[in-house]
């Protein structure tokens, strides 16, 4: 499941909790909507945490010679 599925589950829960005005005897649609909204939020947050954790990180090292002193200068930068 990803970020999109978390949003989808949350929206289905919103629709069940607030938009439908149907009475069903065997299930409480309002409670089911609230449960789906909570589950969708949890899926969204967990997927977002994993997505941000998996960002590629590249360390770039560049060696240059400083023209003023003639010394080698090594610069390290992190690129995403």
C-alpha cells in the first residue's frame, strides 16, 4: 500500500461517515467510515515515512586545486 491507497481509504471513510444517508440494519456506516478514515490516515503516515526514508542520497567528492595556495581542496556534498 502506498500514499495513494491511504488517501483513497480515507476518502471512502469520509463518504461513508458524512455523505451517505442510508440506513443498513447489519452495519453502522458512520462507525465504519470513522474506522476507515483512521486506517487511511495511518496508512498514509506510514507510507510517507517510508517514502521519505528511502530517498536516495549520493555523496559527491570533488578535488580541486586552490589557485591561490596551490593546495588540493576536497569538497564533500550530499545530493538528493
